[in-house]
């Protein structure tokens, strides 16, 4: 049976979102979010890891990242994506018209270094990442950095890995970021990532 994710938590989630100051990046906004999904939706997303085809993510295969891009055996995102896109644009003052979800699973040792995103289909891309229940430690979340002229980078926003919480970034191609500390031995890190354009 294919089920649509619920939109019932979206109003509360976005009413309580915290927009973070990133003065250096004039066109980039970051918001921290929590309590994104209902408990039933979290169960459905966990079920997708069991019932959907999980494959290596080509660009990060050597880092231990796997992904699910076809949810059709379990989930449908049509109404949810439309409602989510409207909420993101309202909160962030953005004008995204496309939203594409992907489920990620990162193995022990996973760590993505300091980088700016590149997307094949657009020069400009935002993202929303929500951490899902998994065994991963909090220190393996996401860090956003302030670029300095001398090359030294200090992270200014740390998003801990806390299930059902995460962030929205209006332009991940413009702001330097990384994962947090490596996923500890014997643990794994799951999240849902929405590409925005």
C-alpha cells in the first residue's frame, strides 16, 4: 500500500522554526527546524529503508553513503511536497518551484568534508535535511562555516544530529558546510534530504 505523508505537523514546525544569522552570505538563509514528521510518518520513512531499493550514491560511494530515490513501493510525496514547498517559500522568502526528496543512509566512518554543493540541473540550489531515527551520535550533524580571507574557517552554525530535526538552507551552492564528526563505529546515520530549485 502506498501512503502519502501527513502535512499535520507542518504549521507547528514552521511556526517554531528559528532563522539563523548568516550575515556574510547576503542571499543565503538558514533555518533550524524540529518536530517535522508525525510518529506515523517516521514509521513510514523507516519502512521505506526496508521495502525500497537502496543503492550507493555515486558521488559519495567511497564515503559510505547509500540512497533511496524511488519510494513508489511505500510512499507518495505529492501533497506533502506541495505543502512543504509553500511553507519553505513563506518562511524563507524564497521562490522555489521544484522539490525532490531522497533518503540517505550513512555508514560508520561517514564524514563529508568542507564543501559547497553543486547540482547538475541548476546553478542555484537550496536544501532541507531532516535527520531520521538512527543510531548515530549527535556530533555527526551538519556544520555551516564562515569563510575567512586568510583561509581559516570557523563553523558558526552547528546542527546536531537529533532525529526529526534539521535545517533549511536557501543556497547550499553559496555557503561552506560539512558533516559533523564521523559516524562512530557500529552506528549509522539516516536522513531525508529535499533538493530545492
